[in-house]
C-alpha cells in the first residue's frame, strides 16, 4: 500500500489525555503511518510538551515537529504542516478525536481502487466522554455527484476523518485564513476546481462531542464564516443565490436559538 503522512495541529488549550488517545489511535493503525506531522501552533503548556516529547522518544523517526512562533489558527497551521508532509497521501486528524484501527487501511484500499480521487472521507460516530458512549452519527454523502451538490450548502466531509492528496490541496491554494470552517472553504474550492471526492459508507472515526463543541457551534464567528463561505461559493459560480439565502437564514436561526434547543435540532434533524 502507498505510504501516507498524518497531519495534526496542536495548540495550548488542548488536553494532554485527549492528545494521547488521538496519537495512539493513529500510531496503532492496521497500516502504520510513515510520518506524523505535528504542528505546534504557538507555545504549548508543559504538560503538552511532555506528551509530544514522550511520543518522539517512543517512536524515533516517526514525528516531524513544525513550530509556529505564535498561534496562527487551524487553517494556516495545517498549511505549514502540509509543506512538511513527505507523502502525497495525508490523513487529517484532530487532537481530541479517536480513529478506529482500520480507518487508514480502508481509505488506502479505496485509493488503490480509484486513484483519481483527491479527497476521501467517511461517516463519524460522535461520542461524549468515552468512545463506548456514542450519542449520534454524522452521515455524509457518498458519491462524487452527491458530494458536489451537498457542498453548496453543507460540509460534505468530516474534516478530521479525511485522507487527501497533498498536491490537490496545494494546487487549490491550501486552507484560507479563517478561524472557523476552513475545511468547508477548502473542500468547496477543490470540488469546484474539478477534483473528485468520495466518502466510505461507514464510520471510521470517533468524534468527540460535548460542551466545548456546542460552544463553538454557538459562536458568532462560526456563523459568520460559514455564511461568508457559502456566499463566496455563490459569487464564484458554485451554487446559487437560493443556496446562499437558505444557509444564511438557517445559520442565523441556529445562532439565535438557545443552546439546548440548538443541540436538539442537531440531534433531531442533522444527525443519525
């Protein structure tokens, strides 16, 4: 199978115990990564540095550490990390999620079958506390055609679960300088440029849910950047004014809703 790199961005507010779980889940893949690129997005806490150093000692030659002098945000940090990836195929991973053991093996097999793909994702199981406590599933469209249409209004991929081609991401300019929804923007531009994407019809990652995620969804920055991204798609000819208007109304409505009611809407209508 083709070699692949893992791309992770880490910043000071993240939890060491979550980072250990995330790293263990990627290092322990049934097809092991050739490289783990870890971007330190600004200065970290001593406890996070301790985790990084321990994993470097335990896995000599596996880690490539990229250090940002100051916090740049997820998108720009991933751009820096991409430059350090030595393989064409790059598996995204977040520091608070857990990949299932055969995630990358199954994604690599699909690339062998369909080398024309540039982005490959999957469904995710959302959990609270422990991966045994799955509370919902985020399903995404499967075929290239479905994904192309879906992306005009909603994110067609689960960002921490994608395996993509480095060359395709860089050819489209990489991630934009956004504090939220960097993936929505990037994947929309890639699809509009003609790159193909698919999702496997199974959940291959446990995605951490909870109060912190709810706060991020509730933020005005999340709402503003999402609406602005869909407006950008409309202006460049990807999607219609109707798509933009529907998203603007829906996202503003979700922002206005009380947090408890917003979570109910997510579970009732937007999750399996």
